[in-house]
C-alpha cells in the first residue's frame, strides 16, 4: 500500500516538473508528457504500470467531460450544432466504417467486427489535447466552439460503436438495423438520465442551505453520479455527463449566487482537472512496455506498420469529411449561406486538430482478454492495443507539434462578427454600472440625502460610467491604437504588483487583521484576472 501511494506521488511530482519544462520549451504539455512518459518507461528499474481501463472510464473521464461541458457556451454550442453533429456523429461513423473495411483487407485474420472495434477505438479526437495546443493562440471563436463541441459528444458515439462491435465479436452476430435503433436509444436515454440527475443536483444546490465547501464537493460528485446512474441502466454515461454539465453550466447563475462559492469551486476544479490531465498523459507513455510485451505473434515492426497505415487513414478521412461538410450545406441551403464562409483555412485547422488521446487507449485496454467461454483468447487484442498506441502517438505528437505552425502560416482571422474581448468586457461593465445607478437613484433616493456613503457611491458610479463610456468610444478605432490598450493593461498590472507589495508591508506592521488583508488581496487577484484573461497571459 505504501509503495503504491509513493509511486502515485512520484508520478504526480514528475508530471508537475514535466509540465513546467513543457511550458519553458513552449510545447503543449500533453504532447510533452506522452513523450516523457515513453522515455521514462525505458529507464532501467522503472516499474511497469498496468493502466486499468475502468480507472480511466470511472475516475478520469466523468470529471474531464463535465469540466469541458461546464465551460462550453450552450448558445455557441447550439448555434454550431450542425458542424458539431457532423463531426461528432457523422465523422465517427464514417471513420469507423472505412477503418473497418481497410483493416479487414490489410491485416491477416482481421474480421469486419474486429475492424469496427478498432474503428470505434481510434475515431474520437481527444478533447484535452486540442484545447491545450490551441490555448493562447489566435484561433477564431467558431473553430474553438466546433472543436470543443465535437470532443464533448464524439466519445459517446465512438464508445457506442465500440460496444456494438465488441458484442458482435463475442457473440458472432450483428444487425445494422438493431444497432442503429439501439444507438439512438442508448444516446437519447443517456441524455434523459443526465438531465434528470442535473435537475436533482440543481434542487440540492438551489434550495438547501449549502456552504461554499459543500457546493464544491457536490460539483465534484455530480459527474460521477450522472455517469454511474446512466451506466447502471446500460445507457450512455458520457451523454449523461455532457448533458448534465451543459444544464448545470447554463443555470449556474441561479445555483451559485455568492462570489466565495464560485471562487472556491474554481480553485478546486482547476487543480483537480490539471492533475488528472497531467497524470493521465504520463500514464499513456508509461503503458508502452506492457503493450509491447503483449504483442505475441506479431513483431513490433508489423505493429508499427499497421499503426502508421491506420494513422494515415484517419488523418486523411478527417480532411475528406471536413471540407465537404463545411461547404456542401452552404450550396444546398440559403439559411446556411447567411453565415460567413469558413473558406479553406478554418477547415484546415479543424482537420489537423484531430489528435487522439486517453479515451482511445482506455477503450482499447477495456477489450476482454478472454471470450465469453472463458477459455478462448480474444482475437487480435494485443495488436489492436498496439495499433491504438501508435495512432495516439502519431496524431498527438506529429499533429500536435505542427498545428501551431499551420495556424501561424495560414494566418487565419476571425470571420464572424464578434466584438473584441476588451470591448465586450467594457460593454458588460457599462450595463452593470447603469443597473446599479438606476437602483440607487430610484430606491435609495431618501437614504442618499442623509447617508454620505451612498452619495459617494453614486458619484463613483457616475464617474465609472463616464470612464467606461469613454473607453468604449476609444475602442471603436483602428488597429493602430491597440498599443494604447496594451499600455493601459501594463499600467494596471504594475499598479496591482505595487499594491500587493504594500499589502505585504501592512501585514508586517500588524495594524490591520490578516483576514481583511486577504480580502483585499483577493480583490486584487480578481482585478488582475480580468486583465490577464484579455491579454492571454
């Protein structure tokens, strides 16, 4: 027990150091962690790890999906539901089918059911990898929304394909009509379970006297409860988590009404998701020795050859699907033509961002070792797992490292009519200040006559409104004045840094309580966060 705990802590510590190194080298940390994990696995004396697929599906997958759903805008998700659906469902089925028939013809002894099994495993791109690679880069909002939306739903569709193919291998029977009907029932009922569970958790948060700590703990429990409830009834746990997460995110302003609750949740979830992501990508690399040891009658060269071919197929298929899916609907529908054309640059980025990750590996490892009779070995299991690892490595490392270069060379620009972030923030602030001023002027008119604090607050509001209005007017300018905005941000950051030092001096003087100083520090943190988010620091 002590050895296991020490090993986990050692992995976590190594993962943190590797993330810091990746940041210094300006490489997306999932890519770096997989390569580093692979390198660590060859060091003599490093224990061979067995990655339990149940641990991935139950421990890692629900919170990762829930967090992704939480930060997905429902309005944007619904606006771009057509391209998201075409990728998350259409491309998954298209990829699974072509991979199935290709591998049946390519690999000796590979049946069509085994081909669909492999196709279901390698068809879904990884949510974390693409988001991490694209973070901080100048990518149009439409592209990010489509990629995030695809990664939310495609795990469900690929896992359903995998389960039906697995059943076909184990039983030797398969009906496309029955599978199609079962697919819609499994996915649809998963959504129903997710929404039902989310409504229950909504009521708990909304109407019971919870505390910030209890609220944070309940949000951590929610994805697991949704996933387990759906899987208990043999429905899609992924769809349950995604639908529940979208619902809770949309109603979060009603559920979490205090700043302390939201800040507490942000700290809990940011840390938890980061640790999970860092650990799981290291585990992918560390898993290779066990995968190689299980190849059996196939040589490593054969496994690499088949893996490279399958990688090339799925990369090419994404291009073959994305470009027609982006332009054919525009030819057929006048309503779709109202949106700006994606051109060739947007589909290029979406096509090249199809990196595979941990869900694919966990799915492959979940293939049973024995058939239903408990004596016959599951056919081609080790080869399927090795091919999956090669596909993950090729797409994650090769595409992940080259994606920033492609974005830079393509010089892709925002094509939709979206206001700059700074202008949106100023517009929101102006609305909030006007609401506050209206309330003070209408409801607290009498108190204002005898309460100097309220009079000062109203005067400050009027000054803030005037200042925000001038900022908005100055933003309606050409790009040459962007330096002024950056200079303004630099001034604020310098002020916040100086104020933080002053708070440190106040703490040493012991005149003010530590509690009040911490509150002032928190306010500085929030003010700085507004600036750094806009500057993509």
